[in-house]
C-alpha cells in the first residue's frame, strides 16, 4: 500500500472514534452498519478467519460485484448512445452533423442519469435502513441490481414508477428473505415484473418507447422486431442491425456485441458460469429449430414458427438475460449438472413463450423467474441422484470385499 493510501486509510479510520460505532452503548452506535459500509467500500476489512477450514480467496463479494458492473459498462454506454440515436432518427428534425455520435450519447446520458440515480438512492436507502434495524453489515449486492434495473426497462419509464419497482424488488424480492444471498428470485427481474404487471400499458412488451423530448415522458411508439413479427410483419431491421443493436428496445439490451464483451470479462474472471450461458443458448436454439420443423404444419399460426433459430439470439433481451440474469450465482442452480438443466430450460421456455404467446413476444423475464423457483429443486434432484449412485457403488464394493 502506498504512503498516500495509508494516510487516507488512517484518516478514514479516525472517523470511528467520532462515530463510536464499535462501542455497544456509544452515542452513534446505531450508525454502525452505515459506517462499516462506507469504510469497507474503499478499504478491505482486516478481519480474517482464525480457526476452522476455509477457502481464502482475494475475490470477495465486493470485488465480484464490481467486476459485474464493469462487464455491464459496454452495454450501458451503447444503450446511452442508442437512446439518442433512436430519438434523432424518429423525429422530423433529424440531426445531421459531424457531432452526431456525441449528440446521441449526450442525449441518452441525460436520460439514463436520473434513472440510475433513482435506482441507487431508493435501493441503497432501503438496504441501509434494513441493515441498521437488523444490526447487520450492508452487503454489496445492490451495486449490480441498482445498475441493472434501469438497463432493462423502457427509457420513458416515469421515475416514480422506477422508484416503486426498485423498492418492491429490494423489500419483497430480497430483504424479506434475509438480504443478499438469501433471495431466490433475481431482484432486477422482480422490479421489471412489478412494472409489467402493474403498468401493462407501458411494459407490455409489444412496443418500446423512444424518447421524444429531454425531460418529459412523451414518446414515439416504435415497434421492435419482436412486435413486428407478432403483427405478421417481417422485421424491418436486418440481422446486422440487431447484432449491433441500432434498433428500438429496452435501454441497454439491444446490442449483442456489447453484451458479449461483458460476457468475455465475466467468463475470464470466473464470475459467471459458462455452463449456464452455453446451455441457455443451446436450449433456445434447439427450441427454435423444433418450431422451424413444425412450421409447415402451422402456416396459419404465429410467424415466429418460420423465424430462423439464430434470430432469437439477436432479438429482445435473450442474450442480455443469458449473460447477466440467468448467471446470477444466488438464484441459479449450484451443481454443475443442475446448471446445464437450469440454463437449457431457460432458453427453451423463453423461445416457447415468444412463439406460442403472441401477446407477450418477450419471454426471457418470465422464463428466468420461473426457473429461479425451480433451481433449488433441480439441485436437490441432482444431489439425491448422486447420493443414490454412490450408495449403489458402495453396496457393490462391500459385496466384492466380502467375497
């Protein structure tokens, strides 16, 4: 540690004397969780285990969460640019200048900044309150959740609705179960589900809103490729447009390239499971191929039957969900075989919902939440099967030994 960092650390630690947080009956002892949260945000605590068998690793919860946030940055930056790009190509006064790219990004940045602020202020405020009441440490789990929630909703979502959804996700989706690590549903998806069922006219999934002015909520309704297919129209965007992400969609879910950049970092650092990512892609692809083979028998049904299977990867939030949502280590399956089953079913159900339910062409959210509920059962079945197999081997071995 450098001398400057040591000095800053000592100055920060000096605040503990004023807060008296480590004194059980100190004047400011009730702020102990808040002090600990701010202290450990910049400095790693020096407490270590002293007995028992433990795995000691430099990658703690804080570093894992920060890594996920860094992996989300490419999708966030592109999403900000795409918000402005969709705005300027949708209004009559389309901007043509050498600073077009900069204007697009600045417009999107100004739209996303209040959403990020509301998400973090509301979510962290609730988490700090619960930590103080319970006299627990503030966990770092909301660092990712607060970043994800604004990324998966329409850009024109009113801030008060975003605040309600964030509060619902933190309180009902996580804190009532004990906080970070105890929740069985992905909190960010709980927030989106809250908006979907509470305000269906804004979150129905068949249309995505394009910001029409800087601070208001008036918007131009822009049909996504999923909505166009649901209406029986071939997508106006090409596969390359969908790969790059220059299409209407939720704020930061459109660019497959930006999402894959984040996936590379998560896989390189070992934060996310490659088994889950791969199995989601396999499940979605195989289900898409199955519907392609059934398409001659269903000519009068949904046009999704004729959609090439790889288009499902490029449309909607499929890849974003596969990389950042399905791989949540708290709500996903824990066993290796369970991860294959869990991911495969997520991909399969997501495509099935798209094809068979034209009223809701985006099925990734409901698919992941459904499998979040079944993840413990999948792990239980896998472990029970392994135990029975080992017991069978033990019986056979004992018979051989007896002979």
